[in-house]
C-alpha cells in the first residue's frame, strides 16, 4: 500500500470537520493555548483531583462556593453527610408549649381579661372590650401536629386597637445579636401575623392569606445586643399587635430556633415540656382538670401545728418543679371554693376555713388558719409564676 506524506505546514482544514475514520492521532504535542487540541496525558493530569460521578474517594476540600447539594439521601451511619431535614429534626425549640398541648389553667375561656394566660406560657394582652373565645382545639383538620391547637374565635372588636398573644423567652441573653427564626402553622380566615420583638423592634411575618387553610408563617430577626427581652407574638396588624379582626384562627406548631433558617416544628418529650411549663405554673389538680373543679383527685393532704393561742400552720407544701420566682398561691376547697381549705378538729369534725399563705418561695409554701386545735386538713392549690 502506498502512503502519502503530508507536510503539516500545508494542512489547512477549511470545511466543517476532519474525518479520521476511527483512527488515532499519535504523537500529539501538549496544547499550549486555548484553541489547541489536548492529548490524553493532559486530560489525565487535569482529572487527577476530580471526584468520579459514581464511586470514588474525595481527598482534600470540596469547595461549592455558594451552591447547594440537592437530593441528598438521609445519612444512616457514622461518617455519612446529613441533609437539612435530618438536622431540623434535632433542633431544640426555644419556645415552651409551641405545640399548644398544655392547658393547665383550663381548656375554654370566654373573653379572658388583659394580662392573663390560657394555654401555658402564652399571655394575652388587649385594650378595649373585644368579645372572643379561646379554647383547646382537637377537631379534624384544625390541628397541625400533636393532639391540640390554639383556637381563637373573635366575634366583636369591641373598640380594641391592640390584641395579641405573646410568649416571653425567660433566658434571652444567648440570642442577642444573633439571628433567630420563627415558624408557625396558622389556619385562619383573616390576615393574622406572627412576629419577634426584642423590646426595641418588631419584626413581623407576611400575613396569612385568610384562605381558611393551614399556612406556614415565618420570620427571622436579630435581637439587638442592647435588647432587654425576646418575645414571640401572634395577632393582627403590621406588628401582630394591632386591632383584632372578627375571625376564626387556629395556631399550632410554633418553632423558634437559633439561626437564619426557619424550620418545621419538632415536638419535645412530653414529661420534659410539662416540667418546663410547671416552672411558671403548677397545681395540685390532675393535669387535665381545671382549677376550682369539684374533685378529690390530687387533693393535697397535710398535718399542721399550732403556733400560739390560735394560729395553725402547715409544714411546707412542696412544688414538683422549682418556680421561676416566688409564685402567687391560690387555695381551694375540694368543692372549688377559693381562699379556703378544709380543716379537721381533734373530734374529727371537718370545716372549711379561710386559709392564708403565710410564706411562699420558689420551692413551696405554708398555709395558715386561725382556729385552734385543727391539726390536719386538705385542699387544692395553684401556683402562678408566669412572666407577665
């Protein structure tokens, strides 16, 4: 076979392609400028630090710039990367009773007064005389997570220009000058909002559409380094503190976390969160029983000693959980009469007596009455130490 040698200096391809018929180009020098062909040794060297699309082992640093890795499966063993969903499930909620599962003071309230608490840790503030009800809700379609949600049904504005529910974060110092993010699930037929307040600035979410389905309201704020509080608020108007709106709303799954990314609600251990609630409010009644109910369940029974001619006092009635501060104590008889306990004489005659609290601190209290020779008794009590 004869071969034709071509002088490379004379080869000039003017058409669109050069067909090599599946043959190789051999002895190709390294390309040196951007339009030169490259040889296999150059490609191999360039790919030496690259990670294979399947398999392979990464050494050194993988720099993604500002890009994200998407569709990452859940990590299952030590050494696996975890995705955001897995990380969210380990987050700690700064709020207490964000799922509105605890209602120690009762489960249904009609136009409660300003500066009162219905669901644990959530304090109500208002002016004017709005007409509304607050209740523990369990109806299908009205609960986002857990057993209950917070139902707010407003039937009249009553001249009110300020209406809100608020939870104060007791230990707010770790969050000053750092981003914190709030996520709340809300079902409403009005433009309800949620907000974060640091005593200086309200930072509010976009309003609920009023479409009557659950929507996620989120907001991120950075409390000032000079802030003297950190609160979470829900209500109406620009700052979630404005004029109430005739409406029905269900609030659930409130989650406040450190960081600039709101995350979905993560429930706490039941016993742990109950104890957190009891730091601010505790009662002798069973957890599901409203104060002043006629019930023998949970009655506190005690012995007492006489001091002087008439005064009879109990020993310290202990709390299950140390309180935030010395609480306000309210006493009840078994039948629900406030301000009294039932005392028994040496003849075993039981009488309801007006009873006072002679002392109270963060760990317990002492009851006292002034009829001599009644050395034992029983009754119910509540201890209120909420931040209001």
